[in-house]
């Protein structure tokens, strides 16, 4: 990057720093924010010249100005309830990044509260983990989020507590040109279990900016099922960083579904920090038009006898573009690691594009690791078979496309959300199948 463009890029990040929250009474929190502001000043907006962003051009973001919303928008209960999860015993709602207590509740019997208040009540636990897992030293967007630390979600699951009902975090975008910085910290103590749903939705389709960071720490034998649903507005920019640290024999299962946003990027890093940790990462991107959806993952096997499984699928229509970069690292001491990764991609039009890069970095010799990637179109023989059974060409393509994506949706443990997403995927695949049939 030349000096002029680098200066402009840094200036854009500086412009996003306007409207930071007032100073906290906690010295360590103020210092964390200050460190993040310092890193924002030293970093630049990533471009396609950066290896990790070479397939993802986010320059449209820098052509627009975004500022945090002032005051929470007043929404009718019925507006919020359209995204309700019936099974949830706890829900935190954030409107344009601002906590909305009127629409939030907690009947779960555990700590589920706004981070702005929880950081005082649970100071020692929060200080030990906040900003410690999702590093912002080289990540401009994580640094920006940390600079705006205020409202957010704090979930603490006590030792030995297995919560049957999910915790629902609902982030609603209502205003154009607004910037929001959702933050989530989940602490799962030893032997606990919880299902967490992060849900990003919109009431409008104008441009806005969501920059989210989630940090999770799982103590020994803890289990977390993490569902992340991104269905932002059509012109939105959605960038997210998620980091999970797994202790001895803990289990982490992530299911991520990306349906919305003009440009989206999801970075997920899982550190297998102790022996016997297990993780499963499932992802689905279903996009069309001129959307761009980018997923970057890192599973870091740092200790022996870790188990990881990953399946990422993309269904791409129109002139959309999907990117997947999945890295599995096995460090020198992580003997007897068992890991596999699969990237499977379906193109529904001649202009659709997928860039997939599964990676293995292995520095141990007693391991079992595999990876693979496929990119293709619907199998004409399968379409013909369904035609021969009485289905129209459009119906056959719709069924096959839906079945391709449903494999990931079915791994969501929350029944009402799973059913709702199945309907959303079915509706999108119907539109895609009709277009593909015409193109064929």
C-alpha cells in the first residue's frame, strides 16, 4: 500500500472512533479501551493486497460514513417478538448496538446481563477474560470494537450447571449509516453446559455497519453449543471476530449461518488449549445478487488428543462471491490429534464464484488429519432422476439445493430456530432454483 492510501485508510479508522463511550470507573477497563484506540491508530483498513483479505474487497465500506446511534429506538413488542425463540429462558436485546432492557429477560437462573453492569458485579472474572482471547493487536476491526466497549452480553454459567434452554442474544439494526459494536463474553465454568444463539437481524435495507466480537472460555468438561445467524439488511456491512478457548475435555460446537449483508466477514478462532478438547465447526453461506460472504477459521491444536471436525458449505447464486479459508494447525506437542475439514460449494449461476482454501499445518508426527474441497453445480443426473419422478426442473433444482444446505441447518439444536431457518433457506433456494432453471 502506498503512503497516500495508507494515510487515507488510517484516517478512515480514526473517523470511526468518534462517539466513544464515556470513561468507566474501572481503571483496567479504561486502559483496555485506550490500548485498543492506540492500535486503531497504528493499523489500516485491510485491502486485497493483504493475504488474508485478497479475495474480499471491502473498499465500498470506506466510501461511507458510519457513527454510533444516539439513544435506543423505541420498538413495539410485536416487532421484537417476530424473532423470538420460544425455548429461550433468557434473552438480551440490543437495538443499533444499545441495550434494550424493555425487551430483555432472564429466567435462566444464571448470569445473563448487560456487560456495562456486569463488568462491575463480576469484575475479577470479566477482567481475566475480556479482551484476552480475541486479540486486537493486528486486527483493526477487533480493536475498533474494543475501543467502544460498553453495552454487550455477559453470560456466566456456574460450575456443574447444565442449562437446557438456550440463551438468545438478539441484535436489531434499525438505522441507516449507524455503526454498532456488539460484544459478548461467555464464561462456562467446569462441568457446565449451555446453548448460545447470536442473532443479527434488520428492520431496514439501507447501509449500516455491524462490527461484532465474541469471546468464549470453556473450563474443564464444559460444553457450549454456539449458534450464529447473520441475516442483516441487503446493504449492510457485517464484520465479526469470535474466539473460543477450550480447557481439558471441554466441547465446543459452532453452527454459523450467513444469509444477509452486502459484504460480510466472520473470523472464528478456536484454541484447543488443553488435552482432550473437542470442537465441531459447521458453516453455511447462502448468498445471491452481488453479495460477498467471507469465512476465515483457525482451529489451533496446542495440546495432545484433541478432536476437531469442520464442515463448511456455500450456495452461491447470481454474481455473488463466497470465500472460505480454513486453517487447522497441529503444534509440535499436540500428538494424537484427530482432525478433519471439508469445504463443499455449490454454484447456481455462471457468474457465481467461490474461493476456497482449506489448510493443514502439522508440526507433530502422531496425528490423523484430512481435508478436502469441492466446487461444482447441481448434478444433471440427479436433476434428471427427479424429473423422471414427476418433478419439474425448477422443483428438482429447489429440492437438491435445499438438501445441500439443510445438512448444516439440521445441526442446530434449537428446534424453533432450526425450523424457521429451514423455511428461510427453502424460500431462498426456490428463488435460486427458478433462476438456475431459466439459465440452464
